C-alpha cells in the first residue's frame, strides 16, 4: 500500500505536475465577487491525464486506506441513507465501474498529501487564484480531495467550516447554494459542527430551495461560494468526478475558534453564549479557553466517533455491496 510522502520528496516530485494554465476566462467581476457571492469559473483540469479515468484508476489502486471514505447511499427511495464501507479487493478500474453502476460516493481525501503530482496541482491552483485575488495564495492549511460519485447520487444539505471550492472534472451535477445566515444557518449549527456533533444533519426545509442559487456544473467549471454557505449537490444521470479544495483564511480560522468555544459552552457546559464577535476581550478569553480545553481528555470526548464499516464492494456484481459485521473505520 502506498504511503504518504515526506514534504521534501513531495516538493521534488511535484515538479512533474502539469504546467498548463488552470484558470481560464477570468474577468474583473470574479475578483470583485470572490468570497462575497457564489461564482462559476472556467478551468482546464478536466483535460489533464491526472484526472482521466485511467489516471484516477491508477490513483485508487495505490490509495492508502486511511485516506479514503466510501459511502453507500442506498436505493432511490432510501431517505438520507449514509453508510460507510471499503473497496475490498477491487482494482481502481473496477471501483470506478462499480460507482458508475451503483449508488456510491468515493472521497479520496488529502490527495495532495498522498501523491506529489496532485500536490503540484494544488499549489498551482492557489498560485493562479492568488494572482487574481489578494491574499488567496499562501495558506499553509489547505487540502485537495477527489470525489467520484454515481449517477443520481447526492450530497445532503450541509455546511463546511473552511473556505471551499468545487471543481467539476467529469459528468454533470446541480449545486444548490443557500444564504449563510438564519434561518438557513444558525450560529448554533456552526457550533455543533465545530465540536463534531453533526455532519449533514443541520435543519433543512423544502422551502429553502426557493431562496437558493442553483448552478449546473459541467467539466471545466468551478464553483466557489462564501464562507459557511450551506449547500447540497445532486448528480445528473451520469458518473461524476469532482475536486474539492479547502483552505483556512483568517475569517474561517477566527470563526472556527469562536464556534469551538461557544459550542463547548452551549453543548458541554449548559451555558448559552450570546456573542458571536470575533474580536475584543470576550473573544480573546474564548480563544484561551479553547486552547486549554484542547489539551484535556474532556475536550477529546467531543471529537467525532468513527462510523462503522458496514460493507465492501461486491467483486462479482458491479454496483452492489457485500454486508460486513460493523467495525470502526
């Protein structure tokens, strides 16, 4: 099984990353709207051999188990079924075939840490964005993941804590982006996410769609939205391959510190904090509290509990799964 690569070796090997320009047709309005409004941007990543089906199959063949998550979403009539499993003995090519014929969702996490070629792509992404948007290139805490998902699969209504972008490589999907304020998103929701109490379970009502901005993404298009904007994704009737990039800008880091502190007080201490300010003496005190609690076993108890591994892919029937006795990931 492939191991993660030391930073020095990764930097050396990343020189082989494609030098083709990634961003295309950038206009001044995209710079003005970055981080303030959802924007759709043209890119060239779908033309790279790294993201061809052959390239992705080879990547899956060597992907470390601890860096991927495989989700089974059940049949068309199953509501919010979300079970985790593993690839089993299948080759990367067979995994992609299984996803194309099933109700599955494979997340290759931290691809930039696993393979230096993709680290080079991530660096180039942020370099090109940084040229166009001030202070958007030099984030040390940033990551790159690849999502391969079945026709008709969906990602339920949820919110991410870091800044995010979604880059479409193959297939088509529809993305619903909602306002990052109440009633679509409350401070309590962010607090619960921050202390790992919820993932995709923030409240959702069907009428929210009336106020969503809706985007159809095709290969060669990227969508970037304001920090913490709730969103959900529905694939069209085709295999989908997407890239997610995330990073922690200053606003996201300050918000995360606040949400950890407020969440600890609200859900662990029984005290309802009133302020969501990210400056001043109160925020400074909350930062000290988070720093102190992060070193204790008490704080560790609020961390996410790993879901059991309930299935593996069926080697004889593409798209089907074999049930396993539940065990932790």
